[in-house]
């Protein structure tokens, strides 16, 4: 899960999955159950029903919306890793 520096400056950085209910979460609609984001830490699993202003069926568009500060996304690092490493 990630968001651009601009988005985080405006809306804050979520510190726990429960915080996502207060954020604009942009979803990839080709994923099954796209409105439920799952997080796992050790043996703890957390499922959060997220909401956002856009649901998109194109990973590149979703990534660009995130870079533009439109909201948070949940994407695999092989798609967004370079952006994360560069601080975008």
C-alpha cells in the first residue's frame, strides 16, 4: 500500500490498516474483492473494506493516479517498486 508524498502531506500517513477508512483508497477492479484490502503481520490478518473516489481496471492508470496524489493504492512492488525507491 502506498501513496504519493503530496497525498500524505495533505491527508496524513496511515499508521494502521484501520486508518484506511478515513482515506481515499483507489482500487484495481480486476482483482477479486478489490474493495477489501488484506494485511498480514506475523499471525495477525487484518481485512479492511476501503472506499475511494475511483475504481480503475488499468494498473498503469492506477499507478499514475497515485503519483498525482489522488489517493492510496494497493499494488505489487514489481509494478510500483521503482516509484517507491525514488520517493515518488
